[in-house]
């Protein structure tokens, strides 16, 4: 599969993988028939760095491989039109084009007779009218999986029925449905489109439906969720956000495994419990900013469901009450995410979760040192990842991390500037984790990237992936007044390091060029190995 994806770092800005990177990799594959296997090369070469580093890495690869790519032309930031991609790679079966430009989807698709695409992701290319969806259905008759964003302003739902009748192999449909407000389009337009969706899945029970549905104002009457979701047997995952309409009745979503409620003002404890009881296979639940949900409702849900993943954010519940309420899930939960907006008096409630392997915590207020030093990580022996977000504060010490010596993955996020000595203290504490293989730091100041910091990082014996991401949109990469050379040189001896993401400015290009030549050629080695493996299996003509 060829993917052109953004790097969703959690920062306000999004760095997009440039078209030239994909074009360069694909230029190594001479056989058109093999281009649908290009993901094995692209996956090894996907770079999530800022634009200056991406371009630099490509120049370095040209120098080391001795190749002049046929497709490598134009500016590194140029994004291709959807039409260009479809014309170039006519044999593709799996295509993810979330970040390609498309001014007129109907006009673009009409330029082609038939496309062999089986998996297609058009998430960021909005469907405004039925004709857009109808032309996709007629040109991609072999579709098995489709992802769409549909704006219901002029959408009647006829396109959905055409899709079901034309694409008989369609088994997975992911829909991002945007309704907006009654003033935008009128209630009748919303009803008509949603009723067509219900009709489509009722007549085609084999289609697995993944729905993200938002902005249903209470002024649009007659859209009770239990009636709307009468197609529950088809739904596998559901996202409801900014929902003002009533969620009443008892649902029957017998195959639903994942649900997210975001900013649903009408969602109360009783509605939540009824929803969970109607979904016997539910394993993933996210509740975000639903003010009417209380600890009593969470306790009833914990008794009624066997969840493996739970996210609770922006709820008006204290941490201790929240953890006590969900304690019955301690033997089934493997992933837990909590955003704590109240004062934290104790973290002892996080102890005693034997199956937990992923824990993400967001603290919006300062946590006292004596609370952080509690042994809350020791009793979770299976933890594979810990993510900690500290909004507008930072602790004086991170020694609490050393209580989990088997931790392989760690992510720490700061939303405010952190003193250099605090960052060095964090790195010293991290360096003693013997099994740490992945480290991500989200941070908004750069002066700590020094030789001392590099020396501390080089002590991590098994670190394979290091990502340093800025969390401030007020810093321009080209304006950074620092040099990475001392920091990078200290990392050259890390034999295990395979993936590195560091911020760079234009004046740091020479530093990065030295780094790419010296770091055991990890990136280039991965690329060459992927090409060699393809050739060994007879799937690559030459390189």
C-alpha cells in the first residue's frame, strides 16, 4: 500500500510526508506490476521529520546509492493531485490519499475507465454531493474497503445506494459524517441522507460499518439515536461527538466493539448504561468531555462490560473516585488513558492492574512530589508503554519512572518551557531503564540539546527509536539558534539506534549530513535491505 500520511505528533502543526519522498522510493521499482508491493520499501523509509531533514535525507541517499531518481523533480513541498497519482500508478490495489489535492473529485475520477483499487482512503477529500460518490462507485467496482468524509449539506444518500449496488465486494465502510447545523442545510437533508445509509446497510448485512457522526443539533427533531442506529448489527465502531439530540431507548449493536462519546451534552449515566448493555462485544470505550457522566455511571458500566481499553477525559470526577468506580475492570483492561483535571492527592489507585500494558496520564495541575514518588508503577508488571503529559508544569524529579525497570516504551510531553537541568535530570533517570527501546519527548524549548544531553542519551543500552518533537507552534524551525552537531556526535556510538527524529534548522543541515554518514547508515541500511528482500523473492526487477 502506498500511503501519504501526516505525522500526528500532538503538536499544533502537522508535518506531511512529501510526494517527492514517495516518488523517489517508487523510482527504484522498475516493474509496474510490482508497484503495488512498494509499501515494503516505503515503510522502511517513511520519514516524519521536518521538511529540511527530509530533503537532506534524500540528497544523502542519492549520494550513497549513486542513483539519480527518475521521478525526483520539483520542490520537496509539492503535493500531487489525485489525478497524477492515479495516472502514474494504474495497477495499485491499495491506495491511501488522505493528503492529496483534489479540486473536483467527479471530474478527476471520470478521466479513468476502471481502477483496480480494492482499498481506498479518501478521508480528507470531502464528498459534497451524491455524484462524487456515484463516480467513485462506478470507477472502483472492485472496492473491498472504503473510507469517506461526507458533508450532508447537498447529500441525499443516493450515492450510498449506488455504492452498495456497484461494489458488490464491499465489506468495510468507514464514514465520517458531518451534519453541522440546521441553518446550514435543513433538517430534511440530514434525515434523507441518514435514512439512505440505514437502507443501504439493511439491504447489505455483510458490510462492516465504522461511523463517525457529529454535530447533530437538538433542533433537528426526530433523530433519536436508537432509531438512527437501527442498523446496529452492521456497526463495528462508532464515534459520536457534539451530540445534542436525545440518546434514548435500548440499542442492539451486537457486533459493536468500539465507541467514542465526545462532548455529548445529552449523555447521562442511564443512557451510557443502556448503550453498553446493548453492545455485548464492546471492548473499547472512550468518554471525552461528557459533563453528565458521574462516577456512579462509570461503576455501573464497569460491572456490565468487559472492556480492554478505556479513555476518560475532561470528566468532573476526582481521580480517586474514577479509579474506584472502574476497579472491577482491573482484570480485563490492557489500555487505560486518564486526563486528570482535579487536584491529585494520591496515585495509589493506579496500583493493582495486573493486565495493563499501556497507561497514558495527563495532569493539568501540579502533582506534589510525594504523590509522584508513590510506588504506583511497581504493581503493573506487564506495562509496555507509559505516556505522561504535563500541562503547564513540570516536576523537579522523575525518579518515579525507575520503579518500572522493565518498561520498553516511554513518552513524556511538556506544554511549557522546561529548565535545562530538569530535562537533564529526566534523561539521567531514563538512562537507568535497562529495557527501554523507544523514547518520545514532546518539548517546546531547544537549548537542552547539547553535548551533555547527547552523552546521557548514549547511555541507553537498547534504545532503538528516539523522537524529539516540538509542542509549540510559536517556534519556527528555521529560526532556531542552536547547533545539533555536539548532540548528534554523542549518538553515533549507539549501535541499537534505528529511528531518529530531531528538529533541525537550515543552519543545521551540515550537522545532519555528518550524522547520516556516521550513524551506521541505519536509514539507508533499512532501505537497501527492503529492496534486497524484494529482489530475493523475485518481486523486484532490478535496483
